[in-house]
C-alpha cells in the first residue's frame, strides 16, 4: 500500500458513521452556535443507532431530532434550548413522559463542561473549579465532588474528564489527511477532538495539502488524530458556517411549533431523514432559492507574509 492510500481518509458520511458510531457509543457533536453537523446527526438516525450517550454543551435541534428518533438513552450537557426561541419539546417529552423512550440527564455548568473536555484532552484525572459553590449542582450531580485544595485555600469542586467514543466536528475545509481548518466563532472543537477516541471531521471543501500548509494558523485539528474526513456541503444547515452560509432562523422557528406534537415530528423524520438517501438529497429538497438567501457577501482576510528563509 502506498503512502497516499494509507493517509487518504476521505469517506462518505454513511461510511464514517457505519465505521465509528455503534449502538451504545458516546457521541459528541460540538460547535458553538454554528458548525453543528446536522448531516451527521441525520445519518445516525438513518442508520438507526440506539442507546447512545449524546454529549454537547448546548444541545439544540439536532439532538432534539435524534432523541425523538429513539437514538439516545442519555444526554450530557450544560444548557439546552432552541436558540432564541424556547424549549426543546422532544427532549422534554423523553424526560417527562418517556416518549419515545426514557432519557437520563447529566447536567453541568458551561464551565464544568469546558473543564471536563479540557481534562479529557489533557488526560488529567479531574478538573478543579469554584463556580459550583452557592448552587445546587453538587447535590444533584454525584460526579461533581469536593476535595481539599492542596494549596490550603479550602474546598474546591472537581469534575471528571470527558472522553467521548466519537467526536463529530464540522469545519470549513480539510485536506484528505484530515488536517482541518476552522475560522469564525469557535467553541471547544479542538479540546473535544483531542479528548475523543475517534474523530470524524465534516467539511464544506476538500483542499490540497498545499493550501493547508500555506495558512497553518487556521489548522485547529491535526490530521494525526482524525479517523475520517467527510465532504458534505451544507452539512451544518440550519446552523451556520462562517463565510459559507448563515443560520436559517426560519427553520429554528418552524421546529418550535412542529416539535410540540410527537406525531408531527415522526412525520417530519419520515420525510426529511428516513425518506432521503443522504444529506445531498436533503439539500436538494431544501431548494437552491432557500440556500442562496443564506449566502454571505465576500469579506476576505488579508494574507500574512511568513517570509521565506534560505
């Protein structure tokens, strides 16, 4: 096998999910407000994965849909809601009524989840923080523990490391080796990638390695920790990808009304997920006109002269 064959990690979304997401896996689909890989979530639904532990700092529509499809048994999170709209009704039904099946919740503050990912990425045994004092989080979550500060300032709270089985991260571009570049509003993507046992990156564009090498400061995730690369244009829709498309707020508002009725959600999943072969079919069904409305005007960033030395 030649070197190119060994390092070419480009596969279809179907292949990536089939290879790396199994029943019972813990799965983190991360990205702060944008870069949320709906395409991967829909493929997990389409492949009918079950008993997943879903991990995300801010679970929103994609986890609402996955939970409505019966994919999850547990949710680890720090804040949930339909951004700017309100409740996530599918998650509420699962927790309050066991529809379509019961769902366990494991809740932290935002900084608690940041600490868990950071500890997982750094292979630390725990992460210390003081922000839980004065709250009831310590009482309701037995994994948040108190210990003596070894430097003598009293008690501190600690949270355990978080090491998902699979991280699924969306980005603007990558090469076929998995060297992944992201720009715009970032979350914990880098820490999640290093914390996880397997990493799938999903990108709007596949570029030559020379493009990555020419702009190294944008490379957030190195290919050496990536297991699979998926080229999936509009893979984060209806969330956004900086420079490629804006968020479709109409979709979020429509989901708020639709998701209040479980039968309507079942019908939506049948039409928009199970009824389509892949995400490309989802994009075609949306229509060009709707996607064109989300396209931003160009705003180029100046190049940087690194200098060539002899």
